[in-house]
C-alpha cells in the first residue's frame, strides 16, 4: 500500500475519533442540564404521599342540646382518621352500649336512651398525623307530654287467613300520621306491596291490594319508642310481630239461594244451608273477615243498640264465629233449621244447623273470609270489624290521613 493510502486511513481514523468526542460531549451536556440543575448536582427526590392531617370528629348531637328524642340514634363519626375511644354515659356514670363500625369511622349506640335523662358523649380519634383529638357533648333527652302504647292485630306467632289486615291501635290520638307510618316496617316473604289506611286518629291498617297468598311470612317491626308522633306524644315501646298466612278459606254466602259454599284454596269443601237476616234486619252485603270465635256465648241485641222493647233479644248460642263488630256471626241456630236453605228469618246473623256451625267453628281461623251477596241488606261499612276490603284499592292507597 502506498503513502497515499496510509494518509487516507489516518484521516478517516481521525474523523472517527473526532466524531466520538462530539457524541461524548453531547451526552455530558445533556446530563448536566437534567433534573440536577445547571450546577451539576444530583437528581431531586419527590414524594406523592398526602400531607398528614388531624382527625375531624362529628358528634351528631350538639353540646348542651335539649329535648333530644331518645329513640333516634346517637352517632359519632371520624374523617381523616379513625375513632379510637367512644363513651356515652348517663348522669350516674353508667355506660350506654354502642358499636364501632369495622372501618373505625362510625360509632352508634345499640342501647336505647331514657326519657328526661342527661348524657355525656366523649369521642377520641386519631388522624394520619398520629395526634389524638377529643370532643365532648352533654345533652338532655325530652320530657314527653305523654306516651302512647301500640297494640297490633294479629298477635305474634299466629297463623291467619288470607283476608287478615294488619291492624295498629294507639291509645292516644296521632297527629303526625306520616311519621308513624315511617316507623312501622312490614316485611313479607315473598314480597308483597301494600299500603296504610287510617280509620280514625288512633287506628291504622295495612293490607295488600288483593288477598294474601297462602304461606306468606309477615314480619312487623314497629320502632316507635322514643320517637315523636305529634303534639308532644312519644312512643312507649317498640313492638315486633311475626305471623303466617294459612290456607285460603272463603265462605260464599248467598241470600237468594240460602246456601254457604265454603272453598279452601279454591276447592269447594262444604255447602251448608243458611238463614240470613229477615226483611227488617237484612244482613249487610260485602266482604267480611272472621275475627274471633266462642263455643258458647250470649247474644244480646242491646250491645248494638236494639232494645228488647223494639224486638231485640238475649239468646245463648253455641259455635259462634264473629264476622263483624256490629253483631254479625255464624252460629248454631237449631230453632231455624227448617228455614235454613229456604228463607231469611234471623236478626242479621248467618244461622246454621248445629252440625254445620260446629264444622265452621272447628275449621275457622282469624282472617278467613266471608263474602255475603244477595241478602237485600245495605253495604257493609269498612269500619265494621275488618271491613277493610270494602275500600277500593285506588282509595285505600291514598291513606285517608
């Protein structure tokens, strides 16, 4: 190879070395201008962790509050931290039971408070800053003008018929009817839609649109204790009732054929001659619900306003099953067996032979249905016994408050 070739190689080598030097310089320059700043210092570390905060506590009941309803929950909550200690004590220092949520963010009392009592709520929490914070509230519960007790029909543990309404009876007039309705929880299995209807200031019923389905489980939780129902009146105690809907027993009583056809779950099981109210005392037409039964009782017309002088009576009877509060019964009437199946001669009751009356008595349960037609009588009043089914559904759902 001649000298020219050597020079060319040397020049190319020099160029290659010079190029590498330029690249190195560029890399160095880029590094110097990075996050470390123009003075050539190393990278600055940054953190995404939020700043530490103190816990924020809410006690729900303001300090020195008065007239607190004891039936409403006392709630303490924490934000930006957790509750570490909560105590609710009465004036004697006795602790009220409560429960802390699993996440530590809320505490609620599980024991009811008393009327006219003074309580102190002390709450401690800790935030992400690690520092404890304590808040305290002292308050007094209300002194009611009076208390109201609630009775419920049906009773707990019973099995009732498909026509049974749920009846709620207060011993004081209710001013805030909407509030009372919100205090009464009705759960059914399977689920059934229903509505409340007020018959007067002390009585409200709940029923579905149509007769119940046999086998339905009904649970009533009336949480009225410590809650205001209007005009300074508060609930005396909570009530809990469970009941089951039994077989569908429907008696179809026809005043023209003078027969009672009894169906159980849709199947005819018995047909019985009857005698209903005569022309002066016609049996009201409509849908009745059986309420009670007596193997022996004295039927006294004076209890519903018919004096003896005006044609009333005082008569002992057997196997009586009440259909209405106005004195309509199924009952044994051996004196009218010749009329039963032919003509109406009673004072309004459904007369049956002793054998048929005992069969009805033995098989009857509260809530079974009697449908009276063609008797020539007036329409059964909705307030007479459980005449609830006399109220059309579109009227019922409006509540009659």
